[in-house]
């Protein structure tokens, strides 16, 4: 769930500046693969915003809805049994993964379109 907070918080705070994520590959590396993927999602989302891609607002509203669902989860979690919590958590996490995949694809296709335009010059 902290992974969800990391991505949702970073996406909500995204206000036009891009974040360059760096990871070391040494033995003392404390970043997990999930954290690196989350930052990649934030970076891809930032690309869409920076390039004024029309899909940005659509994905933003989806992230907002996912964040609202997570807030509902936080409010109801004390009343849920273990299986219900797990199911709710898995649904939120899987939706986040799918949404990040969509953002990554849109970011890639937008940049690829620009590169094709440049190649045509």
C-alpha cells in the first residue's frame, strides 16, 4: 500500500516539473524494483503533461478516481476482515499497474510520433 501512496502522491503533486529518477546498481542500493517502476510511471506521466498530450487529462482523472478509491479503502479497512482487505488492496494495486502501463504506452507513442516527424524533415 505504501507503493500506492508513493505513486498517487507523486502524480498528484506533479505541477510541470519533471523528475529524473536515478538508481544505483551497487550492493548498498536501497531502492526496490517497485519504487523504480513507480518513479518511471511518474516520469512517463510528466512526459505527457510536458508535451501537452491530450491523454494527460484523461489519465489524471483516472489517477484521481483511484486515489479516491484508496481513501475509501483507508476509511473502511478497520471494518473489513482479512480477506476483504486483501481483495480491496489487490484491486487497487492491479489497477495502478494497468494505469501505469497505459501511461507508459501513451508516453512512448507520443515521443515516437515526434521522432517520426523529425525524421521526415
